[in-house]
């Protein structure tokens, strides 16, 4: 289901200082989601250990949140906290595995050069250099940045297994990845605009 009439606006102006303070307080409260060990992955070290694939640009895009992303356990942030930080649409998509309607999101037709960050934790997820026009109405990429995007099987639709992709740092639902993408990877990351925050190169 898609939330109709949801207000879509960007939360990129949330002060990172405030963000880290809120996240830290949430961490101290030890508010668990019960799914915090979804992948059992460690918080990524931004810019370290990333593999540049297929001759693409190096993936060492600095994290907008700097060192705080390595210190904050985003997976322990409660739904109540996420509701405060995100718009209704962003929360529905990123934290509740929702899907925005095709051709309605902010970035499906965006050509701006830059880096697409996780709307929740600001981890760099996709580069505009890998964005392509898939005709689906959702922003699509043929590769992700480093190991910042994780995938697993999604059986939410019976008899139609899909591969869900999530942010490796905060488990935000991003969308799905399919194997009908263009070269060089052949992958098609079909992502919800509401899960992304574009940081243009001119900023
Ligand atoms: Zn994230």
C-alpha cells in the first residue's frame, strides 16, 4: 500500500549536531527494535575498505556525518525517534518498508551530479555516476557505494521472491535490486526517493 497525500519534504536540514545528540541519548536509553542484529554487520568505516569496482570512481565519498556514524548505533534508534527525525513519507518507506508510487518521488528523474545519502543516517549509498533511466519511475542505479548497501531475500509477496536492499549502517529499507540492469554490473537497484538524500557536488 502507498500512503496517499503524504507530505514529502526533505529533512536534510536536520542539524547533524542535533542528530548525533538525539541518537546518543536514544542509545543511552537502550531502546531496542528487536531487529537490530538484522545482518549482524558492523558499522561501516566510511571511506575505508571500500572496493572501487569496474573502474568506477573511488567509493571513498566522505560521510556527511563524519565520525559520528561510526560511534552512533543507529540500529538501536526507536521508531519514535525516527518519527521525529523523518517526514511521514520517509518514515513509512525507510523504517516500515513502504514503497512510494512510481513517478512521484523526488529523484526518479534527477540528473544532478552528486551522492545519494541514506535519509536516516547520511551514509553515502549511491553515486549519480551510476544512475540510469530505467523507465520505472523510481531512481535506479547499477551499483552501490562500497559495502554500504546490504541485500537479502524478501518473501513479502508470495511466490515472488525479490532481493531487498537496506542501508548497512541503520537497516533503512531502500528498495530492491534486480538482475536486469545495464553493464557493467547488470544490476538494477530500484530505490525509493524517500529513502535518499541527494548531496549535490556543488554543495
Ligand atoms: Zn542508513
